[in-house]
């Protein structure tokens, strides 16, 4: 990975409704960096990683949302790794949806963590306590 991409990109992670999109827009205006919304890349890249929409739909209908969610996780990890190691061709603001950085499976977590190493500007946004 280009050292300028690692040094100048901004990675935003955090739960839903924390304001990642709003912060990304503001940062983009100030820095001139393009925004990469990782969630929007799913439809293009998941099938390239072997994701089967019919199987996912079948799992969701027969086994429920929790089983479907577990089916998704390896593809989320692969997409996160791909974006962080290969997809970026210039410094960017990268917005990860909430699920992209939460893994029960230690191997998936480690693979995403490894791909994130070297990035200087990783921002974990959190909701304020109630």
C-alpha cells in the first residue's frame, strides 16, 4: 500500500447513527478527499468473493436474521480487507458501516485489524452514554 494513502486517508468506524456520514462530508469539504462508503461496494464485490444471494435469502428465511448475519460476516471482512489493502488508489475518507468492524470470529477480526494497521487516521466514533 502506498505510504501516502496510509498517512493521509481517514478511516471512520462506529455504530449506526453516530454521524459517520455527516463527519465524512465535513472532512471531505475541508480536505478535498473523496469519500468511499464501503457499504455501497457490497453489491459489486461480494459476488466476486463467492457470496451467494440466493443462499443468503434462503438462510434468512429458514434460519432467521442471526444466521443470515453470520453468513454475511466473512464477506464483510473480505470487503474491508480489500478496500484497505487494494481498492484505494489515493488518500480517501473511508466510511465503514457498523458491522464491518465487529466480529465474534477471532480470525475475521484479526484479518481486518491487520489490514487496518499502518493507517494513521483511524477514528472510532461512539454514541454518548444515555
